[in-house]
């Protein structure tokens, strides 16, 4: 195998403070490092996701909106492993994060659903 794993996923947000709160306070990801890059007028926030994968959250001045929903070329969505989809969905709903109805994967028989981050990026929770 050429690669030994996934290191990080980078996300550009339109409102840094709102996205930082969403990913840390609502989703509970731990801050590894936060840097303000003066030359770019941009924050870079490194977050630890369980399983040793990181999310890099970037802010830029006036980033363009995502062109379409998950069918656009490029990253379709991020999927997070969970043990109990009902409890995670219920928790997200109590924080004002709307989850789609739970679906069953036709190939694995596993439960999954989607929700959105503050910039409408589709995020998935998938039972492992």
C-alpha cells in the first residue's frame, strides 16, 4: 500500500467563529493548534478527530460559496463513525443541528444520516 492512512481534511469556512464553535463545542473536536496567519488575514485551526485524523479549519476573506450540494465535483461529504446513531442525532438536534431521517445502507445494512455544518457542508454519521 502506498499510503498509511488519512492525515487531515481541510475545510474553508465563511464565518470562523461560528464554525469554530460548531466543530469544537457542538461536535466536540479537540483543538490541537490555532494560528492566525497575518499575511493571509486567515485563521488555521487544527482539530483532532478520534482515530488520529485531523480537520484543518481555515478562514479566508470572502470565500466563494459551494457550487452545488453533494453532487459537485470534489469532496462530496465527510463521514464520522458512531456507535449509536439515534443518540448522536438526538444530541445534534438539541444543539439546533437538523439531521435528515436515518437511512439504511443498501450494501452494508448499516444506519447513516446527514447533517450540515454552518457553511452547508454535508456531514454524515455512519454506524460502525
